[in-house]
C-alpha cells in the first residue's frame, strides 16, 4: 500500500489474523466457563457459578460451582468481601400471577472495598464474558450487599 503523508512509517497494515476472541481488556474466557454455564442453563446441574480472573489476569476461569440445592445465602457468603467476581445464578421466584418462574442472573460483584485495578479489569472484561453466556435474562451490578440482597434482586427480576 502507499505510504500516508509520504512517510513509510504510516503505511496501512492489512490484518491477516483471525478475529480475536479476547475481550476489550485482552482477557480471554476459558472453555470451562461456557461448559459449566450451559450445564446450569440447560441441565439445571448447579444453582450458581462464580467466575474469577486467573492469577495472571489473562483469562476468566471457574471459581466455584454450587450444587443445585444451594440456598441464596450460600451464594451471598461465597462473594469475597474485598475482591471482584462474576457470577451466574439460576434464580427461582414466584411471579405476580402466583406462578413459579426462574431467570438466569448475570452478576458483576465489584465491592467498594476492592482495589481499583481489579474493579477496572472486571468491568472492562464483563461484556466479553456475557456475550459467551447466551440466555441471560437479568444483569445485576453490585458494589455492596444491599444491591445483591434477595429482595433487591427479586424486585429487579419482576420489573423485566
């Protein structure tokens, strides 16, 4: 291609590489995340899954898979006080018409007490993970326990 402005350092580069599977932050999603999520969504094999960034901050990995009979309080207790996490939760509730329903929640847990860098990295990587987890009904971004309390989540789910 012709140089722009007469300088060879401004040549346009044609990309011959494949599209990246990395998120905007450069963080990848492990295949296990999608596999475990599909088990929760399709087979109701678990109640919730926690995801975290790997130690080298390059990949989202499975942190915890809870049994399908785990109570909501167990989910809340599993969220670290000073660190971020992603989670999906198979949320059962009673609709206003009295019928039993369930929706899959996607949660970004970024407590105020977490350090700035992890909060920024988790926030910038969220959309890439969310796109891989097809079928999520509701998203909750929480910075403290009040925002992820059962009644607050139920209120959000009923609005949709």
